[in-house]
């Protein structure tokens, strides 16, 4: 089967494999009816809570990180240092919040009569789908990008493969390259299984319970909504679902901040650079491209649209995340991550900007284990020529070194200029749909999809020489 | 003979040859093939490492490729001692102690 022929059938294969027709939500130009797509093809929050409860997903505990809060206050101005809380998503059946997405996808696949599910993922989502598929009696295939051309695998991804197989899934492991999508399409066509994409309305709706639970749990224990919820951002689904859940709970004042590990300079499709990374998710290599162009995902229209919900976006360096992973284990008795601790590292710094009585929530943790553990990650880094240095994290060069902060005062965040990100997104829309004029409807879509306003969108369109 | 019918094995195959990769991939990736590894039960009567074989995967799919491993197992671990990490626990604890606990 030729690459071109299979890719050419993409749309048709996907329609069969997700059981929905995306064209129903399309308009003529750039925009589409996002809310209608979410309403008509998703589930209500109540239904999702019931679906997830059936397989033991959700209702995860909240920890107040008292020692880490105290530590942050050591480095904060007087009266500053918000209380840091953590939602322990690692206690979900397969060890991460991804169970929420997998639960709805597998339920949906079963309901529509599919015999199995396929997911293209090198991350926790694979084990989540494998676990939920096992519970629902579905067959499961997980397609991973795992090795470089020398056959050297990322230890974290190999661990995910092990976990998928533990739940009876078939794991197809590939070398580096976006043509994984080709293999994925071939498998969907061959098996007729459901595409348990991370980016369908059902998958994103599955994360809404996370945001909703946070609001409910804080109202119960603190009598109010948190001031800030901070989310590790990669493909954007975690942030989108959580923010939607918070809104559905009425927590409209809560700020949603995205955080990614800074891997600037490393090309995600490069064979040579593949094993120079010490994070396989939660990093800018996914975070930035998926924020500026969400529809690059494996479905025609991604339900994960982080720019719609993000109030702020920051990056942290690899060394700071490893430091905080160790600090979480040593001060709070919680051995988690490390990738899921990206938002924890950012929260540690952002807490220092906020008042002492404010609340910041790290909305996720993930299990740790062989391959994933920070010792495994740093050993692998050394084997791939990365220097481990104790110093100033701001000097870290991804792919060359990992700089652990000299002390916690060196942990910092770097701002991602959201207006620049919004501009890139609008530019991508114009380029992709090849338009020279934007309709009234599209203008309003662009405002919503970038969480901005008409004056801003018009100024970007002016810059690009696009009429409206 | 390295493997008999029904043995749990791992196979390897090239999905796309070098030079036939997607136009969007960077140069270093263009120069190498897209490779694949899958595990399953051997369907051939018997085979040696390096033979082209057929397998049935755990969920029942039939796949062809070159036999590379019999009874494959995982070798990933918790890594070696990373001495660079050892200061962190002591540092964060002592910072809290200084705080007057």
C-alpha cells in the first residue's frame, strides 16, 4: 500500500474510525461550530461521571503540599507564597489522568459496536486505553514512536509499551517520524477498529470531570474556588478539558495557566535528536505546535483547543522539573512523574507571585516506575551525551545539558508571549484555508479560538494583509 | 532452530525505505528507513533469527517480518545512581529546618 494512496484516504478512513462526520460542523471558511461539536457528539458531564465511575476513573484526592508551600515562601517576598495543592491523578487505574480520556473513548467505541480500539501514542494514554479496553472487553492496538534508527528506545516509552502489553494490548513500535500516522491509518483500515484519538469530543469531554472535581473539592474543603489551576500542556487536551470543567462548575474567576518543559531547538521528527530529549511529553515540542495549530492532530477537527482557554503560558527547564520531582518525593512523600511534575515546577515559582492566602492547584500527577523514574531518565541522558550540571537553569541548552537548580531560588518560569502565539495561530488558519478575506462569522470564530477580541484579531489580519 | 511454532517472538520490518519518507521529515530522518517491531506467536513451523516469518499478535492480527528475538523481555530499569541528584533532599529539608521548625 503506497504512502500517498493511504494518506489520500485519510478523511474516509477517519470517518469510519471515529464514527462521526466532522463536515456537519464545518462552515465555509476558517471556522467551525466547536460548541455544537462538543454538545452533539460528546456526553453530558453527568453521563461522563457515570461512565468513568463504572471503571474506577476519577474522584482522585487532593493533597495540600504544606512543605513545598513553606519552601516556596522562603524565596517569596513577605506576604507572598500561595498555598500549593496537588490533584493526585496517578491513582487512576492506569496511573494518570489519561484514564479520563480513555474511559469515554472506550465506552463510546463499545456502544457503537466496534470490536477494538487503536491509539497512536507514545505516552500514558496508551496504557490508559489498554486498561480501559481491557475493562470494556475491547481489543487494543497501541502505535508508538519509540526508537531511533540505531534501535535505541526511549526508556519511558518502552515502559509504556510494557504497561500496554500487561493489559493485553498489541504494541506496534516504530522509529522516529510523523509517518507513524500512515501506519496508524493502515491499521485502522485493516482492523476496522475505533480511533481512540486523544482529540475527539468524547476524549476531551472525559477531562472535563477533572476541572469540575477540582471546583467541587475546593468548595467543600476551602469554601471557594482556587485562584489558579496550572496544567502541564502538550497536545492541549488536558488544559482544554480541565478549563471546560471549571467553567461548567461555574468557577469562572479561576485562572488557567499552561506549563511546558522547554525543549526549544530540538526537532521532534529528527532521528538524531530523538534520544537527546529527557521528556517525551509535556514539552514545547508538542505544546507550541499544538497551541498554534490544534488541527494538526489525528482527527479533522481537534476538540483540544488550548488557546481558547489559556490565561497564561509558561515554560520551565528540564532540570527544574527533575529537582521538583525529587523535592515532592522527599518533602511530601509522593513519588510521582517526572513529566507530570512540569506544572508543579511552574507552580512553585508562580506561587511566589501570589498572596499567601491564595490557592494554586497542580491538577495532575502520573505514576512513576522503571524507565520513567528520574534516575532512569538522567542515566539515559548521560548515555546520550547530555551533561548533568548543578547551576543556573536559565543556562540550560536542550539536547546539550540538563541544569539542576543550585537551590530552589533558581527555579524560574519563562513566559510564552500569548499574543505572539495567537498571531501564529491566526496566520496558520489563513495559510491552511488559503483565504484572502475573512467573514464576519470567521472573525468571531478567531476571537473565540484565541480568547482575544476583535480589535486584536483585526490588527493581526491587517498585518497579514487580509480583508475582513 | 531458534524458534518453534507457537513461540512468543519479536519481529522487525521496514515500513518505508530510506528516501521514501514523507517530504516533511528532516534530512537526518530522510536518510533512514521507518522501521517497525511487533510481538506475537510464531506461525511458521520453525525459524532462525534473521528468517522472514509470520506471527499472530496477542490480539490475533497476522504480521510478517524478520525474526529478531525469541521470548522477548523488557530490560528497562530505574537507571544507575545519579550522584548529581543527592543534594536535593538534604537541601530542601535543611531549608525548612532553618525556617525554625
